[in-house]
């Protein structure tokens, strides 16, 4: 949070010593020195030492905390002055994972009619505390924003994001509290979740997106929440502004929005059709985001399996990409193993040669960055360069980078 001043960790000792009135440096002697016994000089702080003492702090909170910590309420007041509540909730989409749009599950059988069970970890008390801290910060934004003029684009956009955040976080917290054997609180949170979802849906339905006010809200979402407005998908009607955000010139924002639209079952088919029109490089970036959607749920689900009907090119390409990304990020396999497997899979899937070149470049660039400071870096580079040369990809920029760094012979 902004405000305050930064200081190095070792200066904390100096700050404490000054605050508690240390004796002059000339008096900073140990008991042994005061009695005339020979001993090494006492270690000094940045102010040339502080008084000797034999305090011990066996607990988790030091005994001086009573005087070192401000009085009750002072910290909260200082934080409130330093960071407005709406700023604390602005980054909510960084705390809500893309997995919220399509949580991992286990199918209990085969076929479309087979039931499935969603995978969730039982939360720790620390995780529950963090969730409620986030809820508390966002709740503070909703009422003040609702009191502002409805034509205020910034207020409407911020309130939309706050309601979407609350909908997602209440939902997660309700499940966590149910798993933590607090069903009464879980039911109360579900009520709050439904209230936030209804309020968000009503606000979305009231916006005319082609009007000046609607365009202002779109601009606010694109500028302040670029790459995070996908969170609106948890609200009924949230697909409209998220789909509109694809026209944003911010590549990262467009990639994240499209990845979220593909992950969300209700918009998947439309989003896949849009992804077909992207340049090959951006298609790979979208696949990268989709692959990592479930990576916080190891060991159950280290990557995302895209389940989509039809035989579109993006769906076929993602199946090949998933093997490449797994070999790079999860399996730590050699270039020969990953890229040869990719070559076979791409031919089997009927992908054109431009896909193989794009997958090879993705693996090469990220693999070189991962191995540049490792002992096996030169060996990795040589194996990679030989494969690119032998498979006819010597025209790639990454190949020239490898040749400039290592001898392939």
C-alpha cells in the first residue's frame, strides 16, 4: 500500500534502539566490560551500539510489543488514510483464479450422463482469514459506489467489479466454511452471494452499452481493469462487456478475456470461433493461460483439459499444445522427447506446419529462459538447436539465438 517510508530490515534494530532511549555509545558496554574482564567489544548498531540487556522473548510476540506497537485503532486509521477501500478491492481478480469459471472435477463413470464431483481442498484457518479480509475490503466499496450518480461511468464500472468480486468470493467462502464444519455461516454467505449476484445482474441489465454512458463504462473497464474484467462472467449478462473488451488494444487484456471466455462453458463455443481469427502468436498465449487455469490445485489438476464439442482447429491444436506445455512446465522433459512427441501429435491431429513452428518456438523461448542459469543449460540449448535444425526450423529467430550461444557440432 502507498504511504509510509521504506527502510532496510537491519535498520529495524536501530529504530527500536532509538525509540527506547539507548544509553550513549560510550556507555554501551557489557557486564563483563564494566567489571574489567577481558571480552570482545560489543557488536554495534548503526548508531554505534545500544545498551546491553539480557531480555529474552520466548513467545511469538516480543515483550516490548506493548510499547512498540501503536495503540488500538491507530494502524487501521493509518491504513484507511493511505489506501482507499476501493483501491484495495480493485485487484480482486488477481485473487480469484480463472478456475472459478470451470472448477476441476472428477467424472464418476463414462458418457455425458455420468455425474461428477468438484474437487476442493479443506481450507486452513489462515486461508479463511485471508478470504474474509478480502471480503471486508470489497464490502466497504459497494455502499459508497451505489450512492453516487448512476450516470457516473467510473462508479458504475467499479461497482460492477465489486459485485462480481463479492459474488465469486462469497461463493468460495461458503464452500470453505461448509468444509470447515460451519454450515450456519456457509448458508449466510450463500444468501450474501445471491444478493450480490442479483444486484450485479440488475446493474448490467440497466446499462445501454452503445450509449455515451455505456461506452464510458467500457472504457473504465478497459483501462482500470484490463486483463481482469473477465470476473464479470460470474454475473448474469457479464459476457456482454467481456466480449466487447476483446476490441481493446491491450494484447494482455484481450488474451486473458478470451482465455476466460473459453474456460466458461456458457461462452466457450463463441470464444473458440473468435480465437480462430487471432494471429498464431496470440492463439498460443491464450492456450498458455488456459493450460495454467488449474495449476493452483496440484496434485489433483496440474493443468486444464479443454472439453469442447466439435473438431475445430483450436481444440485440436490445444490437445497438442497441452503435451508441449506439460513437458516444459510440469514434466521437465528433454527437447528431443517433447518436440518429437509434438511433431507426431501435430501430424496425427492434421495441423498445418505453422502450428508446429509456433509450438516449437513457444517451447524453445520458455525452455531457454528456464535453463539459462542451470548447469544443464548448454546441453539443453544444443539438443534444442539440433532438433530445430534437423526438423527444418532454422528460420526461427530462436534458432539463431541458440546458434549464437552454443556450438551445435
